[in-house]
C-alpha cells in the first residue's frame, strides 16, 4: 500500500497539495506516482508568474519508464518553483512528500473542491 499522509489533499492525477502559510499551495508528486514512474530523471516545471486553470497541464515528469504531464490542482498563479528539484529530480523518488515542485497562489474564490482527502486517494490507488 502507498504512503498517503492524512494532512494533504490529492488529485486523481497523483499530485499532492499542501496549503502553506500565506495561502499559497505547494504541489508535489505522490508516493504512488513516483513508485509507478520509477526513477525520475527530468522535471519540467511551470514558469513563475504563469496563470493556470485547475486541470491544465503545467509541467512534465520523465522517468526511465515514461513521461507524464503534471497538472495544476487549482486555478491561480505560479508564485514559486523548486529549482533544487529541477536540478535533482531523483529527490522525488527519495522523499515524495518532502519534495514540492511548485507553488500556486489560488485565485480569489477558488476552492479545492475537486481535491481528494487521504482516505479517498488511498481508495483510488488501493
């Protein structure tokens, strides 16, 4: 069974979402995603300042097995990108929940209603 921390929200596309102090949300790849992908060798992350809509493909993760899109879990503006993980994408394999990829400042009035809680995500990846 995959590791699914209870304090995070999740997408059906296997991203995790954590609300930060100040209201921005940090986004990363779940433990299930990194296990499925295998060794991650490249990450393409969105540019700071980019406006995104929930569900938009905003980046790419490439592993030795496959390439997959990374989707925005909420609508808003990309306010920060983790340059360290772009240089060392294997960090996602080492610590999926400790390695955030980018942060979005959600649009006013945007809710995370489409996000799954830990129990629903655990059921999804079962």
